[in-house]
C-alpha cells in the first residue's frame, strides 16, 4: 500500500483527474458498446477539441498569474476571418496566412496587455471589453458572411500524418512519434534523477519511478496505436501534433525558465514577488499577449477543420477553456496550476461531451452535467485545501512539464527570493 501511495504522489487525490478521465472512458466504453475507444472516435476527440486545449494552455498561465481572459473566443474568430479573407482576396499562401493570424493575435494581446499591465485595469474588465470589441470586428470585417479557406490551410485543422514505409496495418509515423515521446519522458526522468544525485538530493525509489514511467508510456502507446489503427488515410491529426508540441514547450517554460517562475510568483503573491525583484507588469503583459496569440492559433485550427470562417466562430470558447483549467487543478486565487493539468481537464470535458453525444443525451442535459462536473471539481479542490491537503493535480509528470502544488501562495525567503508553490527559487531577474 505504501508503494502504491508513492506511485501516486503520496496521495491518490494527486491523480484525481486521471482517475476521473479513466473512469469516464471505461463507463462510456461500456454504455456505448465499445464506440468510445473506436480508433475513429479517439481521433475525432483529439481533432475536434485540440483548439480548446490550445487555448487552455494559454489560459492556465493567465489564471496562474491571477487574471482571467474572456476575450479569447472573439479574438480567435477575428483572427480566423481576417486570415480567410486575406487568403481569398489577396491570394497569400497558407503559411503566410498562419503568420498573419499569429501577428493579429499578438497585436490584440499587446492591446489588452497594455491596459492590464501599464494602466492597471483589471483583466476581467479589459477582456470583457475585448470580447465585445473583437466580436464586433469579426462581424464587421466578414460582413457576417462565411468565408472558405483553401486545401493547404485546412491541414492544420483537418490533416493527418501521411502514410510512409511498408504497409503494416498501422500508420508508421504515428507509432514512431509515440515511441519517441516515451523515450523523451524516460530520458528526461533519468536526466533529472542524475542531476538530483549530483547535488545529494533524496532520490525516489527506483521501483516507484519505474512503475510510474511504465504507466505513462503504456497510456501514450495505447493512444498512439489506436490512432494508427484507424481507417487508411487517418492517423495522428496534425492539430493533435501541434497541441503536443505546445504542451512540451509551455511545460518547459512554466517549470524551467525564469519567466515561468515569475508567473507563479506574481499569481501567488504579487507584492512579495515585486519586493524580490520580479517585474509584475512585464509578467502580466506576457501572459495576456501569449493568450491572444494562442487564441488566434486556435481560431485558425478551427477554421481549417471547418473549411470556412463564419460569424459565430468562437462563441463560448472562453468558458470551455476556463473550465478545463479549473477542472485541471488550477486555483481560483492564482499561483497554482500546471499545463499538463489544464490539458487533462480539457480531455475530461471532451470525453464527457463525446460520451454523452454517443449515448444520445440532448444538448440541454449535456450542458447541465458539464456544469455540475466543473462545480464538483472546484468544490473538491477547495475542500482539500481547506483541510491542508494537496490539490487534485499534483506530482503527476513532475519530470515532464508538471509542478508540485503543495502551497497556494508564493513566499518570501530571507535571502530576498520568491518561491512559487514548491518550484525553484527566483534568484534571477529578467
């Protein structure tokens, strides 16, 4: 039993959302007669929800910093319609359209970041205004019309990895990527263990580490084989590949870089962070601008999958992204959360939504159930913290983009440094 507790971070609550996700998959697999884990359905879950998960990655940094962004759906729609019109009317290639969309997102984020970081207006108000402004701009630019996009552009939302190599009955590239991801996780874990040994840190039991790595790799390879075994012509979606790349990048940024540590410090205790030399205005500007860039990317991925941009794109997306972050273990007060946790929270909502649709549950009850799940997840997390326990997402993937969340606030060390949660000490300034 003690080994089991160590595998799950000392407390099974550390893996609450993982258990919830697995339980949902098992339940819907049973209730739908095996449709949930059908290769085509698994591909559809990732392809149909990648844009929400991309926004959740940006939203978790915003919420960790102590803010909220209500404008992401409108910015996504605005960037999507601008890119669609530019490619249709100006004849620009699809890759230049993507750069244009990211640039529009950066400008929108800089606009909102200025009001939040420099002027000091609460992000809730700024992004509420942004939601109205960019929604109106979307309808004005597009004249409330639907604008189609070309085939090349559609690949970032509806494309798949190509078939290469011998015919094995699987998509070979998908299997290779799954194996490479597992190798990267194992290698990263061993690298961290070696570094810990060099500084004389207490090392995790080898058996516990091996079992945890085995469970993670089995889950990754199971998903890879499911996607690779779908009908010919389908495989790992390009949108899921983009999502995976962003998880790696932002997992590294949030745990291994100075700006990532500063985000946690500002969200945990802004005044303490500023006393330690953290420039909170720069952090606030960064998280707002980054969120808008990812929202623009999400908007383009949705347009690519839909083959056209329309006036009602992005409606309600901000609520889906926020729900994913809170279900994934982020704290309402800021300072706590992980990129991996946000993605897991988004997958919980995606599997729940997909399973209810497969069972024929109406949209009314689907919304009610999703709302109750969000409320229960946050209430459970708040209760655990009030009892002095750890939050839902804890040590999972701590060597792969995760972060311990034992403390809700940043603290000021005697040496004039800030520690966010249980992360590294901030002794450097940007």
